[in-house]
């Protein structure tokens, strides 16, 4: 669908199942570069980014088949892997940068164009290059592409300036086949990073400190890893989307597959806003009644509030009582959806990396455009409590990261339809 119409809906009720995480599956797919044979991933979301990554890996020699009826992805590595990533797929998604470490580890060389994806302002790859250079890689960088050579990577002691997810993943992957031991300090701790590390260990890599800020990788010989079957970790951002929808509509929704231990700060913040949060062994139930109350929030590296949660939280704040301040510490350009929320009647003022949100009694329907994946989902959530009709275009962004968002919301009672 090019455009949808979201109607004001009553309280959402029921159960929704959270699929696998976009921010994990794309990196797990790249793991197929390490070993010849058939790799299987389950709990794979049916999203366009998976198809784009599959096309990229196909150009490198991996045969990729997706089975939507079972949410299973089969990746066959025949042993002949290329090291030159084509520009069309690389420029489409940010996760394309994740082929850098594995190709250096497995092939000793790589050429790829600068990665694309959502535009959140400057997101340099300096830490990727610095870490891999410390391991012996030699880089030739240009405005539009990267070339790197590393015939023999060596273990190193590396400290990241910032716990970058992408840099952590690339350095860990490269270290899998480096000579000796690599110690990575100030590593990113996100569940999706841990999921990648766990996959590599299942394949035969030697990694300690998974989920901590200090990860130690003992290199193993090229060709020693083997294919495995692995279930993708559930998507905490999709889970948060259904929780936010339940919260703003005053609903009662059981989000099955949500991991409370992966969402502690988000759950704490929405609890502070007046949402009842009930974790269980198979998910999280959220209920809300009455008007939400505003809070102050700041985004931080995991286990802090993820920047991907921010558009959802700002949407909740927009209809909450009082004034709240959202502070963005990671991507200063990621307030571009505020203008779209303002079209719906939200009272939000941005000042540098802060957004001051004055909660309003009522949003009103209007035509808006989704600027990125998470902002698009947040606009859908906002439309559920806006008077009249909210017409949203730019749905191709949402489809990059959400597996049937509209259908899942519809099953909970949301009134959403294609735009005429």
C-alpha cells in the first residue's frame, strides 16, 4: 500500500505475537558468509529489509530462500564467496555495513559502497575502521566507497569511544578468524548483538563476555565454522509499538514474545506514565485507563532507552497530561517526525537535541508522511487517537521493519484501511 487511512479507534484489546527482530536477523543472515553449507534461521520477520539483505548476500554467492508460511530463512553457502558488494543493495540499508567484518575475516578483502538506510543525520563508520585497522586491516576510503585488505588479521586490545552496535558487530566478526585473542572494551550490549555472538558460538567461534561491555574473542582457523539452525530473538521495538498503541487508546493488550528483561527502561518509563505493566514468562501485558502523565526521557546506549523507542514515547507524551522533555543523545537529526506529529495537533518544540512536549487533550486527523521506520509506526499509533482521518504515506519505510503492523493492530481493534 502506498497510503493508509487510520481512524480514531477505541481501546485496543487482545493478544499480539511479536516476530523476530529486524536489528538482529539482518546481521544473523550475514553469518552465513562464515561457513559452507545450509544455514537455517527461524522466527524471521516478513519485512522488505530481509529481502534486500537476501539480494545483497545473493550477489556475494549465498543462495537465500524465505518460507513465509513458517517464517524460516534458508541460506546456502556453496563455498564460493565474493568480496565485492554491489551498490544497489548496499545503498538501501544501513545493515549492509555488517558484511565488512565477515568478508575481511573470510576473504581477506572487501569493497563496498557507503551504506544507506534511514537518514538520522551523520552516522560515521570511523570506529569500524579504527577497530579493524588495529587488527591489521588496511583501508582505502573514498567519498562513496570503502576498500579494505587484511590477509592476516591479528588479535588486538580495542576500546570503543562509544558502544556502537555496528562497530561491535564488525569487530567481533573479524576477530573470529584473527590470529590470537581480541579484547573489545566498551562494547555494545544490545540483545541483538548478543544474538549474533550466540549464533557465532553455535557455529564454533570462541567468544566470552556475551552481553557485557567487555567481549573477548579467541580466533579460530578459517573454514572451521559450521552451519547451524538458530531462532531470531524477538523484536523489542515492535513489542514497544503495540504497547504504545494499547497505552494511548486506554487498552489492554498481551504482547506475546516480548522480553521484559530486554525492555526494562522502556517499561519503567511507560509505567511512570501510568501504564500497568505485567511481565510473564511468555510476554508482557499492558493496560491503561485514564489519561497518561508526562515524564522526562533521554535516549542512551543499552540498557538505557533506545533511540528506536523515542518516536513512540514522544507520541505517548503528545497526548499525556503535563509537560515532558525528550532528550536525544545518540542521533541529533532524529526529530524529523516532530513536524508530522505537529500536523496532527501535537504541541512539540525542539531545541537542539531536546524536544519539549506539552500534552494536548486531543489530536486531529491530517495527511502526514512517514520519514523513517519507527516514526512511521509512531504516526500510525498517533492516528489511533486522532479525531477524524489520519492519512499516512511513506509506508515503504514501515514495511522495511514491521511484519504486518496494520494486520496485527487490526486484530486488536484498530480501524485502518487503504487510502482511496
